[in-house]
C-alpha cells in the first residue's frame, strides 16, 4: 500500500468514526432518547 493510499484510508476511517460519534451524540440529545452502547456502560452511568 502506498503512503498516499494509507493516508486516505486513515482519513476516511477517522471521518467515519467522527460521524458515528456525532450520530450517537445527536440521538442521545434528541427528545430524551437514550443511546444504547450494547456493553452496559450507559446503564451503569444512569444509576
């Protein structure tokens, strides 16, 4: 893999992770909907 392809792949991956985080934040902030992480972390924080 060339350095340019690696850099583009890294940028795309970081952009996707950022968009995922924004989506979870938006879902949590809208109308009292609790985002579910699937690991029980959200449930342990709410208690």
